[in-house]
C-alpha cells in the first residue's frame, strides 16, 4: 500500500517541476516577443530633430505615440508621429499627459522611420519650460540613446 503513494508523489513531483520549468521559459521569452528591434523599423543613420505643436498624444501600451505639427520655413505644416515608451515608463520619468496636451510646444529628438513617412522614434522630448524627458527605451538605439 505504501508503494502507490510514493509512485504517485514521484509522478506529481515531475509534473510540477516540468510545469515550473515551462512557465520559466515562457516568462523569459515574453520580453523578446513583446519588443521589436529598433533597427527593424527605424533608421539609426537618420536623426530626427523637430520642434512643433502637439496635436494628439496616445498613452497606450506597449508604446505611446505623440503627434505634432511642424511648420516649415515656407509655411507648410506637416503632421509627424513619434513612438514613445510605455505610459508607465513616461510617468516614472515625470512626463505626464498634462505636459503633452494639444497646443503644447515641444522639441523632439530621435530617429526617422525606415518607411519614408513622417514617423519616427523619439529618444527625448523637451518642453519650453526647460524640462527634458527621455521618451525612448529601446536598448539597441544608436549610441545607447535609448
């Protein structure tokens, strides 16, 4: 009679250990699945340095987006969009939704997208009051900027 509980215990122990190892592997792979490589979408050889007026800020996961109008010397206005870090990461650095309301003046530095459009990756956003925030978190941004 005592043989059966021992066999059952060994079988359950193997199942639990296999489950824990499997969960560990899944958890360690999650960051790789969640984040794309910077170089897949953005061009590290094409810096972006623009000033403009916020038209919309989307505080969404996994990455927030900031849209702003840039007025060229000839008066034409182009709307740009830049990818930012997650809302929680931005908040932890002191940047809030209240800082990026429509009409707010901003200065964005980062990198252009590879698709040739008016999109990019923001490494930093500066406000007229002198505050500047790191807004990108990609570990493989050129020069360690992220």
